[in-house]
């Protein structure tokens, strides 16, 4: 016999130990059974003895004979007790399932697990929670942008193939389980209408879980139709919205849209343009390859990057003590002057960093302002390693923060562009707000990840060939402000995507895959922009996926101009067939638009119903009736939506008045009130 190995012997030893343990357990079980049986016999013996003793007493006292009836009764009682005890023991046992019952239960559990896994879920992140319309949030609300809603709509249809994600403010799980997306736009209503008359919109409260305040185009004098059609549908504003590619989305859009949005919160004069619009951009300086306004942070980016912005809600309270750099601003042009700015700070008894030095340089690298500043509170830490500030440097300084603020207000022109690395911290230290910012930490990127910023020291080394911030005595604000200005001028001398690893990397890969030459690369980039943001182009790639737009003549004429140059098969309502991709439904009136939406909504992956409320419908005496009708429309659309559909209701907001609002939810079960009234 072959000799066993050490591992085999070890395995055999373990098996022997297990068998011995099982045997001991069996013996213990047998002893327990024997003990229980012995105890039961003793109980029966005692019962018999007591019964016999009682019978003897009865016989001695009365007749010495026990009747058959009595014996029968005692025997019956005893048997009943035994039966009751037996039944009680049986009832305490867990019921056993048959093989068929077990298999059926297992199958049902599998179905339930599969059903739960197929349910999409929408949850808000901190940014979304801050925009929520509720009583507790009054005064602290920070609205999101319509572009944020557009991100979600596209993601619900395209998922990870979407060119940008709604990750800034929400999370949509299992996007591929969304049955279809339904958008209902109500032009003329605002967040004020919902908050003030919430009781008149019970179906919003009951069905649309997420209720948010939104900065919509109506607030800054633009058309919500343009935003919906051009951004999520045709992709003409792709770069402004592509968050996945980073915060340069607004840098690549036209100047007019950036300025128009900034004008909503900053006091600003508009520039009169001629027919060619030349005055809006001006003639490029000889050193620039493109308009410098394309590098400006948008309002959305300023909020994202934590710049002081005079929005409503918490931000208005937070920046209540901040002042503008000018009382009123001019719109920037291609020749607007740039100023490099950098501040140094020290930690004070207030627990905050306070200004101790500021340096400003112009485009020619001339230092036009450089001064030390005495902070309002005593300094607890000079942070000399970083600030370069020492106690002796500030000993005789009398300049205060107020002095600096007044100096900047007179020094900077009304169309000045401030340039610097992460200027948000500098402006917070200055307690000032400015609309035109070029942030080198945004427009340059070496990491390939938009959310991992590259230090100014590294940017200067890689792009300028200069060594800065190498002094053990601390940083120099004039050196840093000059470095930022040089970086911006270098980018202007090249291209918008110069020095940006995110954009350059993506485009280079695309060009390599397409194997195109340099002459075709420009057209390829244009096509990529168009392809990346056209929601119709994306959703119709899936076989049978279609979209529909529903509205009256006026509404449809606005949408149709964004589809005239499209390569998609666009067809009117009556002629639409399965081979077409976009359905244009022209309704007689608002009621007809809703009715037609209810009839066709299950046939399309994306449905947009746009209703314009008339001015007379929004008069005070008509509001209750109007809101009642709107509430019924929302109810009907929600009821007719498919399970797992994403419902989105948008109040457009009012020009120069209240912001808009958006109401969202995913329908995961059938409504209890399923009866639809005509």
C-alpha cells in the first residue's frame, strides 16, 4: 500500500476528529431522549399512583366498588390529556415544506430579487439637497441650473455613454432600467407659484418626490425653448454642458451666453452690437489666437468652484458683507484688459485667514499694485512658509482691508478680467465679488482628471520653464501673479484646449481611432461636438428608439428651427411611421397638447410636452383655476407614464422675477387613482 503524504494524513486526522465529534453528539442526543422518556414514565407513574390513592379513599368511604362509568371517565380524561400534550408538542414544531412548496418559494424569492434589482433610483447629493423647495430650506436655498437638469435627462437616456454626467447634484442608479423619459414644460410658472400655492398642487407633492429651485433661461431674458432644443436635443451648446470633460464647457461656448448669464447676478451694461456682432468680440490683439472671453468662468463654474457670487438664498447671506469691485460693469470683449492677482494670508484669532499682502500685475508684467496689509484681528500664525509674511514685515503697516477694497474699486476698469490660480480664495479674503475671472487651475490640467488640479508651481515649470515658490522664506505674491498672467497669455497664443490633458487626450484618441489627417481633424472635432450632445442622435442609435415634441403652433415653430439642419428623420404627427425618429406633434391648444401626449407617450423613449400659459391665466383672480388645471395635467401625465419612467416637470420661471423650478421622480408603482377623467 502506498504511503500517505503529510497532507493526506492531516486531512484524514481532521475527518476522524469530525466523525468522533458527530458520534459524541449522537450519544448526547440519545442520552437526552432516554432522560426525557424516563421523566415521562415517572410523570405517568405518579399520575397513576395519585389516581389509585384517590380511588381507594372513595371506596373506603362509600362503596368499596368503583363503577365502570367512573373508570371510563378517568381513562378518557387521561387519554385526552395525553392527546392534548401530543398535539401541543406537534403545534410547537415548525411546519415542514414539501419539495414543491420549497421550490415555489425559492422561485418567488428569485423573482422578487430580480424585480428589486430592476428598479432605478434617483437620489440627491448635497448640491441637490441645497436646492430643495421646502419650508425648512427657506433662506438657505441655493438653486441649481437648467444645465444640471439637462445632464440628468441625457444620462437617463444614454447612461455612461452620455458625454456628461449629473454627478454634481444627483445620482441615478440603474439608468438602463428607465423605461422612458417624460418632460412637461410649463412656461409662465415659477418657483414662487409652487411655494405660495403648494396646496393647489397636490399631485406634485404626492408623486414628484424631488422638488428643486432652478435658474432657468427666463430669469436672464433667454428662451427655455432654445435651452432645451439646443442643448439636450441638437447639441449646439455642447462644450458648455460637457461636465465629464471638465469645467471648460462654458469656455468653448459663445461669449454671449456666458455674459448673459452673468448679467443676471452682476450689475452690467450691455454693449450695442452692429449687424455682424463685431463689437461684442472686438478685433483680436496680435498676440491672441482666439477671443480671451472664451476662457472666462461661467456662472455655473463660479458656483462650482466656490467663488463668491451674489445668488439668492444661503449665498446671499454668506456674502452679505462682500462688495463688488465696481458699481456697474461693462461687457468684456477680446480687448478687455487682464490683471494678474495674488494674495497672501495669515491665520488670525478669528479662526480665518486674513489678507496680509496683495499684488497685481498688468499684461506687460508691470506691478501696478503691491502692498502689505494689517489684518483686522491679531495674527496667531504667520504661515511664513507659505505666505512669506513675518512679524517684522507688518510692524509699521497701517493699510487695512477697507483701504485695499477702495483701491481696487478705483484701479480696476469696469471690464477688467482678473487672472490667477484658484482666485476664489483670494476674493474671499478680499471680501469682494467680480464677474470676469480666468482661473489657471481650470484652464490648465496635467492630471487628465478635471477634479485633480495642478499646482501653479508645476504649471510654471512645465509650460513656462520657470521655477517659482522655491524660496524657503515663503511664496511671493508678485511672482505668482506674473506666472498666472504668463500662463494665460501662452494659452491665448495657442488654442483653447492648449495645456488641458482632458480635452487634448480625448481628442487625440478620437483622431487616432478615426485615422484622419490634419486637414480633416478640424471637421472631426466639430462632428464630435455635434455627436456628443445630440440627444436625438444618441437615442435613435438603439433600434426602435424615438422621440416626440408636443406643443402648439407657436411652440413647435421655435423647436423646429433647431431640427431643420438635422440629419435625423423628422416627421409630423399624422405621417409618423416606425422608420422615423423624431415626431413633431402640433396641438390646437394646451389641453389638446396634453391629451396628445397621453396618447403617444408610451410609444417613445423621450417625450417633451411644452405648454405656454397665457398672461390672463396668471392673473390673481385666475390663479386658483389655472393651478387646478395644471395639477390635473400633471396627474394625468404621471398616471399614463410607464412603470420605471422618469417624470420631469419644469416651471420656466419669470423674466426678471422668480426662478424656475423642477419636479422629478421615477415611477416605481401604479398610482392608486388610475381613473383618467377627460
